């Protein structure tokens, strides 16, 4: 095999392995010895360096040579950007063994044990009084949520079930329909108004996530916030559907 020297300090190559089904694109310094290069490959393919056999393939994926001189520099081989280095594992591991994490033993701790740890994220948040451990901020958020809910309820109380309405959502044309439901829901917090549109411009049939709130045809039902609903004399428009 003829050894050629290349001046570029780094090279970008693809790494494949007899243990994995995927390829990784990595950049390495050409000044690494093959022994040092194998140690870096351990983190990529999972194979022990002592059990690796390396093959070099060109940019057109043709076999070039084996990287079998432990003290030789990576750059002393005819390797260039886009080449592929294939790692053959001789440890006895099976293909895909390092991809399946279902058998990996996982560390689990009870909530009580986790609360007692001083090096956890939860402990840091408590000490720093951040997030839900900031009592002032948490109280302010709860007060704001209570205020929003009270405002929504006041708006919802002015919308009788069975009344005609017009829904005006920002950025969308006005839609007319009939109020079919007003109140709390299971799919999202707050007060919602269920509307049966005059046209199939909705998203459901009056049910969400298997919970039925009112009856209507598919695509005629929608749930909107009370703030976008105006109750009034909105007769159903004649769209000429019976005209020839």
C-alpha cells in the first residue's frame, strides 16, 4: 500500500459499523494515530477499541485499504472529505445490540428520595426560588388566572344557549351560527362557547376527545372563547343552495 501525505489538518468522513445500521458524519484531525482514532470511535459505534478492525472506502464507496497500523497517522492514509471508515467489531456483539436500550437498567428514585437530594434541579429551583417555588410569582400567576376566569364567566353569562350569534376571530371572516353550549370543558381550561355554524366551517360535530357537548353535523361545530362571540339578530343567510 502506498502511503501519501495530505496537508489539510482535518478531514470529514462518514463512520459506519458492523454493529449499527446508521452512518455518522464526523470531523477528525489527521494528526491522530490510528490507536487514538479508535479510542474516539468507541463513543461513536460502541465497540471497544481493542476489538476494532478499520476499513477505508473512497468517496464513491469503493474499498481502498485497511487502517491497520496502530502507530500510523490518520492523515498518512489516502483519506479525504467524504470518505467512509467502516468499523468491523470482533467483540462478539450482535448487529443493533447497542441501538436497543430497552434492556438497559434505568436508575429510578422515589419522589421522597429525589426531594432529599441537594444536587438536583428541583433543589436548585427551591434554593433560588424559581418557577413554582417563587411564592410571590406563583401567587401572582394564580391571581391572574382567577381574574381571567372571572372575566370569561362574566362574558359567558351574557350568551344564552339557543341564541343566534356571530363569531369574529382575528384574521378570519365573520361566521354566523347558533349557540349550542356555554360553560367549562374537559379539553381546555376556562369558559367556552359551542357554536353550530350555518355552514360547514367548523372543526367537529359538537364533541371533542370523545366528550359530547352538543349535537350537530360534522364540520359544523366549533368551540370559541366568549370574547369573540356577539349575540344578536343574525338571520341565517341564503346561500342559494336550492337554486338551479
